[in-house]
C-alpha cells in the first residue's frame, strides 16, 4: 500500500481508507506477504476487473473523440504539453510559492497591457 501511496501522491491514511472500502465492496482482496508480514499484497477481484475493462474502453473511446483528425505530430505535442502541465500541477502542490509568484507576475502583465 505504501507503493500505491507514493505512485498516486497520496498520504498513507487516504490509501488505507480507500483500500479498506474497496475490500468491503468486493473489489480488492488483501493478502499478507508470508516472507514479510508487514507487506500487504492487493489483488483485484473479478468484480473489479469488469470495472477496469469498462474504464479502459471508455477512456480509449474518449481519447479517440478528443484527438480525431490530429496528425502524429499534433498527438505527440499534445502528449508533451499535457505531461508538462501535469508536472507543473505536481510541483505546485508540493511547493505552492512558485505558483503564487507566476500568478502575480501574470496578473501584473495583464494589468499593464504587456
């Protein structure tokens, strides 16, 4: 579960609560690692697998709709830009001063007409 928290940039308490809820609802099965009893292995159930497959299918269809008519270069550029935006969001969440500085600079530019 620690790996899940790190991967999703969540705190451990949030992950623990979410995992418990998913287990209660029948989407996850939790097993303690026999070699290291501190480690808990998460396994999706058949019930979860159906939801996962539907989610991937809908995501694929939506991506096709959003990118219809894009060239390969446009797709690559969109991917790079979205990745940079995600990184900016992550950096902002972990060091908000930078965002405040950029926002105030942008507002100054707009108000001066530059």
